[in-house]
C-alpha cells in the first residue's frame, strides 16, 4: 500500500496534511481530557455537602435518641432534633445529586468536545486521503499490463478525472484521440493522470 506520492511537492503536501490532521486530533483529545479534569474537580463541593448532611443527620439522630429517654417530655424534646436530622438527610441527598450531575457532565461534555472535531476530520481529511491511497494502489496494480494497455487505461482514467481545460492540452478532441488510439495523445493523457496523483511511473 502506497501512502505518499512520488513527486516531492505532492508528497510534502500530503505529509503536511497528515501532520495537521494528527495535530488537530491530539489538540481536541487533549482539550477534552483537560476539560474532564476541570469538571471532575467540581465534584469536591458535592462531597463536602453530602458529608456535612450525613454528619448532621447522624448527630441529630443520636441527640433525638438521648432526648427520647427523658421521662414524660422525651418525645417533645426529640422532635426538633428529628426535624434537623431530616434536613441533614436532605442536604446529604442534595450533595449526592450534585456529585452525580458533575459525573455526568464530566463524561458527556468532554466526549462531545472531542467527537465533533474528530467527526469533522473523518468527514473531510480521511475520505480524501483514503481516495488517493485507493487510486494510487489501482495505478500500481497496472504493472502487470503491457505498456500500451497501461497507457490506454491511464489515459482513460485521465479523461474522467482531469479537468476539461487541461485535457485539451493533450489534444483538441481528447476522447476522439483516445478512441482512435492516437499514441501521442494517449501518452500525454497517461502522463496527466500520473501527474494528477503525484506518481512518476507505474
């Protein structure tokens, strides 16, 4: 499998595009990981809130139990402690909910941050790169053909891929010349196709 062209300019452009694509991917993956660390750091307040709520709930439960042991007025004395304990449980629940929200945000936001740029890369750079590799492989597979057959096939590919304004440089009627098997026009058309792909020869 051939990954780069044989002509220096085309090969340099391909290498540059690959490096830019790699840099783009690394940039956004790194950004996503950094964002995840920042968001995960926001989890600390939730831990403190949950811990404080649990502490209040436990202490008020202990105080309520002690108050209930007081003869006659035990239930009345325990009621405020029980109420505050309920508030502590609500606080702990809020802290846990906050932690869950931060965890979800730390998962999905960095994922979106990385996926969208990578999807853009996969929709632009990757298809063009894969197309060139496929076309170069197809041209290299012509080595088993005779030189004349190879030139005719390359010329045919040029007729479908090279711009019409450039095709007229080979012949005023490039399709007719190819059909008539004009050797000079066929040679020029074949060279155009190789040049388009940045290849020197098959």
